[in-house]
C-alpha cells in the first residue's frame, strides 16, 4: 500500500514537472515570436530616410527633364515581406517621369535610369531584396532586378538607352520590396537599411 502511495506521488511529481517544462517552453516560444515580430516592426520603421523636400523635384540632363511626383529618395516605409505577385497592390513605389519638351532642338533623345547615392547594409545585399520598374499605371513591368551585387556609394543600373521623341513623356513607377519565400528562413533580412535616389543620364541625338 505504501509503495502505491509513493508511486502515485512520484507520478504526480513527474507530471507536474512535465507541465512546468511545457509551460516554460510555451513562454519561451512566445517571447521568441514576439521578439521576431518586434524586429520586423523595427526593420520596417528604419529602412527609410525620407526627405519631403524632394517632392516635386525636377532634374535636367541635356534637354530632358525628370519630374518626381513622389519622393526622389526611395520611399520604403511600408517595406515588409511581400509576395512578388502582390507587389503592385501592396508594395511602395517612387513615381517619376522623363520628358523631352515639344520645343526641344533635338527630334529625339536617349537616356538611362539608375539608382544613385545608394546606401545598403550587407544583410540586404540579397536576392530577396528586389526592385522592379513599371509604367505609370503599374500594369506593365519594364525590367526588374535585385540588390545581391549592390555596393554602397555606387550606382545601380535600372534601364539603359531608352529612346524618347520630341514632345513625349515617359512615366514610371519604381518598386523596392522584400520578396517573401515561405520555404526559406528570412530572419537575416531583419534590421537592415537601404536608401537610394533615382537618377538619369541623357544623350541628345
């Protein structure tokens, strides 16, 4: 009889220990999940350095003019993990246009688009940190790429040798986002920073 009581007490103690261990694991896991969530929030809030003075900025090169309807500095406040298929509806973008005035001396010109004043941390030099150049409506993708080979202080080419005729305006949206991959641990994208300005060079024909 005494043996049964001892065994029951031992079982109860073992069960209590198991419950305590399980409860501890749940608490630890909760802390880890909350920690990751906070890290993503921190990352989202620190990816951008916005300069509102750049809104409405015009830049000229030769007879061409580039106009910005949003920040010239890439606006990435809503940057987070986004599925590539949803980038147009969920991603943030900078909108701008390039014009060759109707009174230009040249009948046509060519120009190249690039990112300049690039500043990127090593953890964002990744195939999962992407950019895409679209037309003004966001309907047609013109070209795309990623930042895996990006280097702080250098330019990153977006599109070269675009032709424009006198009196025409080409309008664009440039998206930058973190590409979601459910099969990959993307924790290494946390707490990074990326900033860049859109630039262009023109060659009048």
